[in-house]
């Protein structure tokens, strides 16, 4: 993220991929810390944005991931026999329908 201490609302929204209105709501809820400059220019503390991202980070847990199941090997002769039987059955069906 940026090394600036303060962010404009639009910049914070772009960094977090949310709307301006979400930034305003999060400031009201206390999820982001901000300050007002002048007559109402709201600025968001960069550290606040970084803390929000860090707090909501989701890290995968390798212990919970099941290993992929490996299919059993099929012998080439069995595969050929299966295909051959299907072809014979199909040919017999076609011969009956044709006559």
C-alpha cells in the first residue's frame, strides 16, 4: 500500500475495492480510523487500512486440505475389451435394425 500517512476516501475505497459509501460507513462503525481536515474533507489513516486488511486476512490451513484421490490404473487390455464389446454390440444392433 501507499506510504502516505493519510488517504483520500476515494483512494482508500480503491485500495479496498469498495465504494466511497462503504468507507464512510466503516469510519462511522469504527472499522477505519479517519480525521477531518478543514470544513469536512475526510482523510483515512493508512495504518487503519493496513490493519483492516491484516485483521480480515484469510490464510489457508494445510492440515485441513485433503489430498487428491488418485484413480486406480486401468490395464490397456481391459480397456480394449470393453471398447471391443461395445462395438460388437452396436454392430449387432445396427444389423438387426437394418434387416
